[in-house]
């Protein structure tokens, strides 16, 4: 692999303009096409084979408009100055309803002046609009048009707000200033790392090209597969981080070779042959981890996984082709435009550097370092025991938004459970003449008797007379974990010959959580096993492979601890931009708990496990190279940490800066990823790679690179970094049989 990559890097360096122009045209064409022909998005969180999906399917069978896929839109009315039933206000509401009946696709408009349509104080009302034949992908646009048609009510001084039955995760997330902030922070880190503006801009440019290419592909794929609305932002977040980091690793090695007097073309070839192999391997581990999400049994999560993987593939491709082309075109000008007072890395990685000194210090005190690191990491991970998973509702939306306002009006006027009604669909053993049949009455009575059910609407029979639908309103908000128990209790209703199914938002998210709990061990096991196998193939050292997998799990513990501390315990949720409930005290404004979507930890695990492996690969290859030169394990650890510490730290700072910038997004899911990724990368690059990994490697000694003879014989010879190209022949001859690097 190293020879192939070396030839590829050399060709790209010699034909730099061709490669550069090709990438720019491809990225521009892909991104331009996706912008010119925006594909529909679909954040359907349904899971095939679940009870909620069965209820959804039955709803389409003969229950009329609003149930057969057309959809329902609700408009909330609020009169701050008096009751809605006052004559002038009532006439204004009726004029608005007349206007709504003339709108396209509207088949029925239900008045708020009905039982269950107006609050007890008569100041909050609910207009329900049934639709048929409309495009479900344009439901947001349709809702706004219907809201506009209700202007006669607004002219009478009433507040009209469209209710939104989707979750914050369903909202379309658009790019904004977070990307710019992340790029600027990354540029500052690169300037400090390299000391020159030209060198600092190369990773930024390569990452932007890779992100544009990846987003273009994702946008076009939206025409042939259901694409979640979160796909673009996840691809941008991960693509920027890995794109800049991979280019940084290549650029650091190239500048070091130039400083040693190696010609430009030869330096580029060696760089791609060595560090390029590590980039391909590191990117492969991220892709494998993300691909394992296909086993989660959750289509939305699986799509997010492979879509994010596209951005990683784009980052790897640009790193091994576009970056060498830029290095070849720039030549020694890569060190141009030096920033005063900044020395930069300059390619130096002398043993006397600060990181090498830290490595030597750890090597002299391995047990103390190990115990201290474990204590600190344990303290960081301990809050993870309080991690609370659950659905997000609009009560956690942006303060002042229409959806948040509608949620609050609905909860105030009708109770929190009205924001997440349960759709109960029962299959009957035989056809019944009408909804007054005894078996239907028994069903209604049983549903009303369930603990936590506040209200049950009149049942509706489908045209076949074999299914009945009724709406049950729980006492609790959709995000309240007790709502999930109400779903399970309703499903547990037992009547002879009757099959009870529960659908709706709360039921769907309950099924999603149950599926995640069921599949999480499988996904984690596959990711850990495959990643350890790749490390085994690369280093031919079983203990190193197992230890690396364990270390990555440790960094994940710290990430989940941070998530629990910020969101579940609420220690700083207000500081990351989560808006507390209305009329909260100052303390509640800063500290209040927010549930974490059930699928977020699993995807966070996949992303973090892959990203953590990047730093492990670069550190291990450097230690391995030093060990093969002189055979002194403790010295090799110190030298390996000294040669990679500055680069890994810079890469981690860039990742952290990018992820922290995305915390500014209003979407709670993006904030969750931003916090978790930033903390995990920071912990991984400092405590784990700076202290824990070196300490364990010193204590293990030669066992680090031990490999049973039978295993050595059957393992293919896979080299992660082609360091042998840089070594004198005598050193290579001294390499033991079990060496794979």
C-alpha cells in the first residue's frame, strides 16, 4: 500500500495543476448541482417491524383525510384580552376558518368552539385542519400558507401560531456562522503550529474542497434515497475536522523532510507513502465504525452513519491527492509569509522538545502516571451513570420560535400531554356496524383506565369496520419518561381477539429507544472487534490492538460523562444555549436538565471511536519506528511522544475548535454532538495519549510488540506507514520477523 500511495503522491506532485483544477471543478460541479437542484429531505424516524409502524400503516386504511398520509395541521389561537367566545373574536375566528376551507388540499376544518377544542379559561383555542393530496415533503410550507390564511383572526387582535408535531431533530438544519467560526479557529491553530500563513492555508483549502465535494454527493443522493435533514450538518462537522487533521499530518511530515534537505518531489512521495498510509488507515477505521450503524436496525441512524462516512472518504481522497498536488506546486514556498514572533513547528521534532520531556517523565514514573490518569478519567466518566435518554420535544426548542410558542400555549391551555397524543389503532376480531359497538366501548374503557391517560377522544371506525382509531392524551409531556410507560401500558391492554397498536410521536420514539437498547451491544462489539483487527493487521501486535480499543472506550466514558453533566444533570445546559422553560428563575436558566435522544449515544460512539483511533495510529507508528531503531522500549515511548505530541495536539485543538463552534447551533442534537466530540477529543489527545498510553506501554515493555508465531504466519503483511523507506538498509535488516511496520 505504501508503494502505491508513494507513486500516487509523486504523480500528483508532478501534475499539480491538473489535480488542483480537477478537484476544484468536481467540487464546484457537485456542490452547484446540489444547490441548483435541492433534493427533498425526510427525517422519518419510523422503524420497520415496530408496533408504532404497524399503527401508522393501519391509519392509512380507510380512516379518511388527515390519516391516509395527507396530514393534519393545527393552529393555536390565543386571546390575551378576553375569552375567544366574545362575539367579535368569534366572528373573526369563523372568517379565518372560512378562508382556510378555500385553501388547496384542505378537506375539513374543525372549529375550536367544540369539546376539547378550547381551554377551560376560554382564551386558547385549537383549529384542526385535515389535508389530503398534498406533498408530505412540503408540509412546513403548507403549514405557513395555512397560517397566513388565518390573518382575519390576527386582525382582530388574536395570536395565531401553527402547532408543530415534529421534534427538534426533524427541523431542517442550515449552515451558518458555526462553520466560519470553526474554520477561523482552525486557521489560528495552524498559524501557531506552522508559523507561516501559506502552510496554514493548505489544510483549510483541502478541507473546504473535500467538504464541498462530500456535501454535493450527499445532496444528489437525496434524490434516490431518503436523506435526513441532519445529514448535511453532520457531514460538515466531521468532514471539516478530519479534513483539516489529515492534511495537517501530511504537511507536518513534508515540512520536516524539507528541513532535512530532502528535495520537494521526493519529500512529497515519502510523505504520501508514509503518513498517507496512516491517513488511509485512520479514515478506514472511522468509516468502519460508522458503517456498523447499519446494524442498529434504525434506518435514520444508519443513513446518518453512511452519509457521514462520505465526508470522511472525501477527506481521505483529498489528503492523498489534492494535498500532494498543492505541496508540489508550492515547493519551498510552503514556508513563505512567516508570522513574526511565531517559530512554528518547522518540521523539527527533536528529543529535547517539551513532549519528549513529558514522555521521559512518564517513562520514569509509569505506575504513578497510570494510577493518576485512571483516577482523573474515572472522575470524568462517573457522571455518565446519570445519563438520561429520552425524546426531545418543542419545550426545548429555541425561545421565541413559533414551535416553542405553540408548545407552551398547548401545554397551558390543554395540558402537556396534548403535545404528544397517542394514536391507538386496534384491529378487531370481526366487522362491527359502528363505533358504538360493545367491543369498541370496552376498548375505550380500557384505554381510559390506563394510569397516566388524561383524555380519550371519541373512537373512529374505518370503512371496513375491522379497525378502530382513537386518540389518547397522556398526562405527561412527550419528553417525560413516564409517557413511554403509558405507551407500553396501552399496548398491554388485553381484549379477546383485539390487537392494540399505539402510534404517534411518543410511541415511535419509545420504539426507537427500545431498539437502540437491544442493538447497542451488537454495534459496540462489531466496532471494537473490527477496529482491533485492523490494528492487529497493521502492527502485528495483539496486546497493542486490544489496548488501543480499551483506550478508545475510556475516552468515550469521559465524553458521556460530560454529556450527562451538561444535559442530564443540567450543570451548564443554559451556558451551551439551551433555552429553559418560561418564567424560570436565574438558577434554572443556567442549570436545567435536557433529555438526550436515544440514538445519539450510539452514533457518538461510532464517530468518536473512529476519530480516537487516528491519534492512536500516529502515536503507535512513531513509537514503533523508534523501537525498531534501538530496541529500548522506554526511550521509544519518549521519542514517539516527542515526535507526534505537537502535531497531535494541534490536530486535537483544531477538532475541538470545530466541534465547539457547532455548539452555537440552535438544534439540541447538534449541541449534544458538539459537546461530546469536543470533550472526548480533548481528553483523548491530552490525558490518554499524553499520559495513559505512554505509561501502559512503558509497563508492558517488549510485550507491546509480542506476537505468537502461529498468528504471525497467518497475518498478511500490512504496513500502515512506510518508515522503512527512510531508514538505512542496516536498520531494516535488524527488524524482527514479527514486525509489520
